[in-house]
C-alpha cells in the first residue's frame, strides 16, 4: 500500500466522521486500504462480519467520501481477511467447502450478524448477569454447557445482542463451526415456502445439519401448528446429536401462547434465563460503551444525566447516543450537558407527573449557590453536603427514581447514603424552623414548575 492510499483513506475517515457520524465505528481505524484497482479503492476489514457490516451499511457514504476526497469518479470495495482481489479487480470470496451431500438448492441463509453485538460491548449488570454467564458458557462449549439455552425478557433488553454475541464468539474461536442463526419468523416463512416449492430436503438439511442453531424470537411459533411440528423434529435431531440450540423469546416457555406442551418441556431441558431491565449503574455503563464503540467522548455527567432519564428500554439509550452524536456534529462542538438536554428535549418528559431530577437540581443549586459538579463530587464540607442531601431527599420524595439511582447520580454513592440523607433531612425539618421554610419554598417551586 502506498502513501497516497493511506492519505486517501485518512481523508475519507475524516469526511465520514463529519458527514456520516452515525455509521462510524471505532474499528474503522483498523480498516486497511489496499490501493485502487479496476476503478475502486479496496478496503480490507479485519473480519467477514465487519466486511458484511460495511457492505450492508456503508457502501453509499463510503463511495461519496472517496469521491469527495479523491475528487474523481471512483468507488469502494470491501474485502474480508481472506478475500483476494482477482486480476480483473473484482474481489473473490473464498467459499466454504460444501459438506458431503450438501444440496445446491436454495438454502435459507443465516441472518447477518451485527459486529456491534459482541460480548465486549455487552454490559453485565444485575438484570442480565445469569443470561450473560450462560451465553458465555454456551459460546465456549457449544452443545456441552446448557442445551438448549433459552433467554427471555421484554423488548429491548439485549436478547438479540446476546444471541449474536454467542454466534460471533463461536465463529471467532471455531471458524469451522456451522451456525444457522435466524429469526423464528424467517424459519416459519422458509418452512412454508419449502413445503410449497417441494424443498423440504434442503430445508431440513439447512436446519438439521448444523453445529449450532440459534433462533431469535421463538415465541413466534405460538399457534403455528405445522411449524411447531417441524421445529419439534429439528430440535430432537440436533439435541440427540449434541448440537447446540439457543433460543430467545419475549416470554418464558410456559407463557408462550399456544405452544405445544412437548416443546414447552423441551425448551426447559437446558437453562431458562431471564433478562431484566438495567439499573442506573448499568445504564450509565451501557451509554459509555455505546459511545466508545462510535469513537465518541461522552462526559460522565452527560452519561448520568441520560441514564437518569431514559430508564426502560435500552434501545432508547442507544437512540439517545445517536441524537447526541448528530447534535454535536451539527453544532460543531463536543458533547456536554447542554447538548444532551437539547438533544433529548421533548422526548424526555418524565413518566410521573412529579418534578424531574433536573428541576430539583435547578432549584437547589440556585438556592444554595452550588454547582451540580460540586453535588456530584466527593467533597463533604457542609456547604455542599447539605444541598446534596436536600437534592437526594427531594428526589426520593418527589420522583420515582430508586435509592440506588439517586445515589449513583449524585456522585456514585450507594443507597444507604441516600437513606441517610432522607432521614437527616426529615429530622432537621422537624427541629429547625428555618430549614423547614426553605424546604417548603423549594417544594412549592417544584410544584409550580409542573
Ligand atoms: P431485544 O432483542 O431483547 O429486544 P436487543 O438485543 O435488540 O434487544 O437490544 C436492544 C439494544 O440495546 C441493542 O442496541 C443492544 O446492543 C442494546 N443492549 C441491550 N442490552 C445491552 C447490554 N447489557 N449492554 C450493551 N448494550 C445492550
Ligand atoms: Mg430481539
């Protein structure tokens, strides 16, 4: 690779970060420019999963970038570690050698896997600890740890992420493993089509001659009688051959409506694990991880600010990071609290009718002439400790945030500190009339603001 190629690529990276920030990932740094051939710049990704992400998400913005930077008509071509550039300039993917008896008929393709969803970007917290540990165990020893592994939970809590992390990890450590990963919906539609077109042999081959079968959203099988019958046999074949099965669902097996009893019981043979909503600390960590993955610098106070407001679906946390990123690029300045507030704007209305943490902080910091950073610091002098306790007290009394979240927000303190603050303020209100008046005034102000 020559210097001009490297320069061209670096120029493209800068262009992409400025104009298409949301597709950018930290690993773009590892992309290797291989020079121009046949009218295209060849870019090599460090794995096929990364190459596929580029091909899927990035062709247009990259083409735009290369033309802007090179100032001529040129396209881009994405290669994986083993793809070679043929003499005609076209990349040639090395295809997997066919297994004995492999059919040439249309085989359902595995869903593409998102390189963002690996174990390193999955934040472990109290709500997902067991599911995560089980997924790791399965990825390390497919077919031998828990079979099947059944992960269930509400939408947006990381089930698909865990399933894909399992696939990525197995592919990384045992590239020869044959994995079939797809949504249950896709299983059902392939099945219906195969019956109609007479492709059942190929269909069965695609699902039964694999080492690992991963099916997302298996609850979709509910009430689909013939698909359930087919899946029952698929399951048995794989299970008897010690092949790993991993399933996700929005409900535990026994609560999937209209699922045959024999499937319900099989789904419980291995390990059934639930993912639950993340607590405050986990949300902060998720925000930081998502930001880092995109090469973004997310200050602590901004992460805390968002984590305190977006508290149900993790997908929304990621959405918040995207909004911040766009806003910061548009305004041409680094992410700070002000950008965060603007970016979250109208969508951050609290779910309760009470005041927000922000309204409490505004009222308290103004009254006591302190700054939020002081309240979040470790400083214990009285002029800061008291307003901090007042904030915790008001947050506890007038918002739905948990002790843990409040403690985390005010400088990573634990829930006993918040309980102590609430007790102290309550006691002081009872004995100190001036203080009682201050509290009444603050509470009045919060009420008026609603
Ligand atoms: P589900 O399949 O349960 O509906 P997803 O796996 O699609 O949820 O997750 C939704 C989003 O939240 C994805 O962007 C995913 O990366 C993210 N996410 C969920 N849990 C975590 C976690 N523990 N750490 C990091 N990201 C997470
Ligand atoms: Mg999902």
